[in-house]
């Protein structure tokens, strides 16, 4: 078995700015560890996992190399990064590197998108494939969404008895199905034959329109639209439906929601990562992750759903709720931080209040997913979580509401519903 994690590249993650300026989005910490580490951990747990490949078109940089080295040591699995020469789409990348994926005689491999958070029921997908279909069939992980939100995802129509996928539509314009694609797949080497057919077809179409500079375009292949749509109804594609948690991490607001889902899971999977109330320590409410190097005053109140990075200082009487505080940030006495991501090395002055509006799914609808909010609606900034880029300084006694502050800014007054450039 192998696993491929698709991490995309720098021109993506635009909805994740200004946080993606500082670190590749897959390394952004969610619930205290880099987003993609949750994927690696789940893959490493699967018996027979021989290698994990990260695939994307980021330039290999120091942060990524350092992360891969430490992850290899921690999870005892070879982990490599394969760099695409351009954005090749979700299918083009794995087709381009098919020899690397199959080397060593891989019988099957998982493909996971890095921008989802999930319980990753990989073992269950393997067992499901043995029960349904043959050893050459492919499995998509699916989950249930509500009728209106399903339109924003790939929708799957499956046979109720066999779970065979009969119809697949990416982001349909009218209602098709409540079962949506989670971006986590189990393939066998036979998938490359199907991707290869798309590649040939693209090349033939390009040969007809010779005028286009299409040397690159034939290689851009999207698994969802190009491959699954064609495979549906052929008896080769199945859907495994999970009831476990799942969410996309497209915007910074969804990172706080994903952090909550993972922190929730820690009580079962990593109780050691959750902070406890101790004599002389800060007050902890609900699930909170605190890096061991953070220094937190005993009169501070943290939680629920707070993640504090390394080297963070939190002063007396500080209140933090539903927020991510990144490494090196400093919250001075009596600040209040709600629904906010505080960037690396940022400083919030005494008695300041920094607050955003959560973009959580409807808590009364068990199938609701997080909406990928547009930044603007009707020419105005949509109220969302507040984001401070790295090295932002907020003076004492000001209020920052629903705003996005770009890196290296020193604010002098209060702001509301603004992007501060």
C-alpha cells in the first residue's frame, strides 16, 4: 500500500491569505500540528503502508523539508515530496508520477486532498473494497450534506444495495444527490489506464486545434470531472459513506472549525495533546491545545476550541475563545480574543479586544457543512473571523472587529469590517 497526499501549490490558497504568505497552506497548524500531519498520521496507521508521497508544485523549501524529516522520524514511514513542473490538476499529477507511485509493486494506493479535515477511515475503506466489488474496483469516500450545500461539491448517485457509483456530477446546477465526494480515494494501478484514456483524448483534441499553445494542457487532468464522471456506471467505482466528521479547509475561518473537530477527536486519539486544569495553571474550558513552550498566566481563561502555538505569551486576565494563536504571538494583560487567528509574532496590547464572526455550519442540521464564504457580498466585506497576518501590532485599548490585517502592520486605532492593507 502507498498513499499520495495532494498539497497543491502557491497560486492556490488565495482564500487562505494572508496566512498562506508565510507558510505553505498544508503546513498551517490546525489543532496544534501542521494540517497535512493529520493525513500522514492516518496513513501511517494503516497496516502495510510502505510509502507516503506528497505531491504539489510548491518549490521545495526549508520548512517543507524540515517537516518531512521530522514526520519520517515520528511515523517511521518513508515520506517523499514530488514536485510537479506546473499545476497538473488532481489527476494529472498522479498520472505524471505513476512510475513513482507503482514502484515497489504497490497493489493499491490512497489519494488524499490536503485541504480536508477528516477522521480518515482508511482501514474501513480497504475492508469495504474487499466486501464490495472486486480487487480492481476504486472507492471514493462520501459523506452526507444537506440539499442546498450539496451543490457546492461533487455529488454521487449510488446503488442503495451495492454502493456502486452510477452517476457523478461535480458541482451540479440542480439537486442531484445528498452524498458528496470527500476528496479521499482508494485506487488500484488500473486507475492509470482510465486517466491515460483522458490524456490521449486531450492530446487528440489539442492536435485538432494546433494553434493553441497546448503542450501543457493535455497533462492537466481532473480526477473528478474527467475520470469519475466517465467511470460512473461502469461497475468499477464504489462509494464508502462515512458518518465520521469531515470538512473542507478552504478559508481561514474553516481552519478554526477544523481545529474544533480535531481537538474533539483528541480526547480519544491524543488525550496528551489536550490541556488540563491544574493548580496554578490557566483556566481551561472545553478542548484546548497548548504548546509546551507557551507561557500562560494563571489568571487567563482559554477555550473552548483554542490552539496556542510555540513560544506564545499570554498575560494576566486574558480571555481566548474559538481561536488559533500562532507561534511567537504575545497577548498582553486583559486582552480578549474571540473567533480570531492571531498571526506569527503578532502583539495585542493591553485591554484590546479582537473579535470575528464565526462561519460555522448550522449546529441544528447534522448534515450541514461549512459554507465557503465569498470575501465580499454586495460590495461589502462579509463578516467573518478576524485574521491578523504575521508581525501585526495592535495598540492597547482598541477594538478590531471582523477585519483582515495584512502582515507587518502597526495599527493606531480601532477598525471594523475592513481589510487593512
